[in-house]
């Protein structure tokens, strides 16, 4: 099964996967806001770094779930 179809299937079947996707989307929205802001305060710069790390961790979890699901086919 290709990656797109697998992702769609997990979105339909897994509440955890949907939660991860939603968290990832929210992180991306906040990062976009910070990118367009221009100059960041020190707190915002820290938030930006933390959001990038969180977003990457969420992506890793999603791909792990996709790999595990792929094995079951």
C-alpha cells in the first residue's frame, strides 16, 4: 500500500493517529505565525525551537505508526 493510502486509512481507523496529525497541524500553524512575525522575542524564539522539536517528534510517531501498520498488510 502506498504512503498516501496508508495515511488515509490510519486517519479513518486510528484516533491516536488523528490526534498526532492534528497536533502536528497546530504546531505548523503556530510556526507559520511566528515566521511571519519577523523579529521574535527571546520567549518566542524558545517557543519556535520547542515547536520545531515537537513537530518532528510527532512526525516520527506518525511514520512509526505507518510502518507498523504496513507490516500488518
